C-alpha cells in the first residue's frame, strides 16, 4: 500500500513543487496537500498519514501550533517542519516540540527526500514494533489465563518466566522464582530435570507428562511435567495431579481393605460350615448352635459391608431414594441399640437416653437406622478397652438431636473432618486389628445431608468421641405426624 504524506504550506508554489519532487524520486508514495493548519487538522482527524510535512510560518495557526496538535492526536506520526534560513529560534522550538526533522529553505531536494524516506521507514518500524508488542501482550495474557503451570528455563538454568498458575499450584511467587536458578528456586527440580521428557517440538507427545512428587513447604504435590525446546530455552508445563493421586491411593486402599474385610467373615463362615459338614467329628448341640451363630453373625457382617458399598455407589450416582416421614426417634434408636447389644463385646455397655415425650423426627426410616447403626458400630469398634457407649436423643425445638458418645480412642483434631471422607480410615494398615471399609461415616454424612440434617463431631484423643446428628422435627401441629413408619426400603436389606 502506498505511503500517504500530507504537505501543508500557504505558499502555493511550494505546494506544487514538493509533491512533484517526491513523486519523481520515491515509489509508492501518495502526496496530498493543503494550504492552512486548520484544514490540515481536519484531514488528520480522519486520515492516518505516514508522515506530515508543514511550513512553520503560516498566517493564523502556524506550523508549531499544528505540530503540538499532531503530537496530541497522532503521536506516532513523524512531522517534518520547514523553516526559513537563519530562523534559529524557530528551529529550536520545532525540535523541542517533537519535530522529526527540520527542512531549511531554500529546500535542498536531496536532503528533503532522504529525510522523508527516513521518516516513512521510522513510521513503518514503529508500527511493526507496536504490532509485535500487542502480540506479545496477548501471548502473555494467554499464559496468565491458562490453568496449567507454565515456566521457561534458559540454557543457563535460570527461570525466565513463571505464570500465575505455576505460582498458584506451587505457592512459589513470581518474585521468588523468576531470575533465579531453577534448581534452587524450585524444590526438587534438580531430581526431576534429568527425567522429565523434553520434546523437540510441541507435536512430539512421546512420554509426555510424567508425574513426579515435589515437596513444597511440607506439602507433597504430585505434578505431571513435560517440556518443549524453545530457541535457547525450554518451556515446561505442569499440572497438579495431587487430588487425583489421593483418590487413586484411596481406591487402592479401599480395594485392599474391602477384600480383607470380605475375606475375614468368609473364612469364618467357611470354617464353621466345613466343621458342621464333617461326619468324622461328633458335633454336640451346643457346638452346633455356636457354629450356626458364627455363620449367621458373619453373614450379617458380609451383608453389611456389601450394603455399604452399594449405598455409597447409590449416593455417588444420585440414585438413592430418600423418603422422609414422621418417625418416632426413640423407637428407631431402641431397635438399633438392641441389635448392637447382641453383637457388641460384653465389656461394652450400650445405653439409650431419651426424655419421655419426644417429638417425631422427619427422616427416612431406613436411612436414619443406617446412620445410627454406623455410628454405634464405630463407637463400639473404636472403644477397644470396653467402656460405655451412649445414644442420647434430645428435643432441640426445630430439630431432634441424636448423639452417639463413646469413651474410646478418640480422633485427633486435624483428622476430624477427614473421617467423613469416602474410604478414609485413620488406621488403614489395620495396626490395631480393627477393620472397616472407611465408608461408614461418608454414608452417614451424605444421608444426613440428604435428609436436611447436619452431622458433627466432638472428640479428644484418648478420651472418646461424640457424633451429633441433628434432623428436622416433624411439624407438631399435625397429629398424624406422630410416629408412623410404614414404607418400603429403598435399597437392599442386610440378610
Ligand atoms: N467413634 C470413633 N472413635 C474413634 N475413631 C473413629 C470413630 N468413628 C470413626 N473413627 C475413625 O474414622 C474412620 C472412618 O470411619 P468410618 O465409619 O467411615 O469407617 P470404618 O469404621 O473404618 O469402616 P466402615 O466402613 O466399616 O464403617 C475410622 O477408620 C476410624 O479411624
Ligand atoms: Mg465405621
């Protein structure tokens, strides 16, 4: 595209001669002329000229005033000013005002054309620089907004760029990392860099994104890192896989504990059944009852484990039906406590405390029973040295409170929210010999939540724990909402 030049002069002879000179000597240039500063301003308003050439001395608005306006409206347009011979003061004022060059009268055509050419080149360069700056700014903004950590390490091993996601994931700020050797700024980098895959180009996906553990301020992060060569530097991108790893670990742990949990009762059932079947041993009535008791009890345990896994799956997939009705809280709790007494070790006493006149609670019968069973089961299980387990029911106005307290091993404060997480167990290696799938409290929390209630925990290690469940009381005005409990179960019943 032709470079457009505007020449401003009140001298009509010059206005004719200059464009001709330019056209003859420069290619791809279009020259427009006008004979006053105000007209020039009007044109500049709607046209972005490559270069403007103006006489200084003009009637009305002079070239210096025009220059000042151009600086305001088109700051990147170079302006050449024409001065008379010996007008030193004007020349100085023009340069101070930001003129690109001065052209002295009488005009030396070679000088004028050379100066104009330089101005056109300068404008072109200026334009390219700002385009590149804009492109760079856009790229930098993209890096600011990607979710992956991105950083650039030059061949001297110094970090040159560290995007906000990198800072957010690692907790290492830009100031702490940029300009420093990667090995000292990023903990563990020295061990990672020899093994991380660095591709020659972005398309090369071989072995990309391997996960590495990085210890940052006492936290272990699992980061998947990959690199791409980039001139005399390497760009690394990384992603935080810590949460995914934790879920994977939990799943692995769950499979290990669940299969252990299933195998133990199965072995007991198998052993009892085989003994009963043997014809070579005389089994008396008492032993027969005991062995059948083992089979019944262990089958019940198996069914409970399978039931927990099923309920957790139902909860996760949103398929669990909740059917709240007005229930007698004392009746439900009594059933749970009576059943628990049968199976609990003799050294553990299970008590139920409730005022005589309890309001009905709005809950799903089967789910409330499951919550209480899980809590009482835990209270018994984690009270290894005997002690008392108390189920208390209180009228709390708009809600009914069930609390299950024990005098067992307790739960350290920093684990008290985590115990409600799926598969979470304080003692996954079964060092205490107490098994479980880690689903019990997760199920409690989810069921209580879905019944519009709250579950919380107060515990001191070594002293015991109290799990508190608040569920909405049934509306008192409704006489029919007094305990009635007829409804089919939404999920498989234990045997
Ligand atoms: N009353 C309690 N006293 C001490 N620790 C407890 C108590 N209740 C739960 N915990 C801790 O919380 C963890 C999670 O409990 P949760 O009931 O979810 O799983 P679990 O009892 O291990 O297995 P299950 O799925 O068979 O119930 C337990 O492993 C135990 O470490
Ligand atoms: Mg449990």
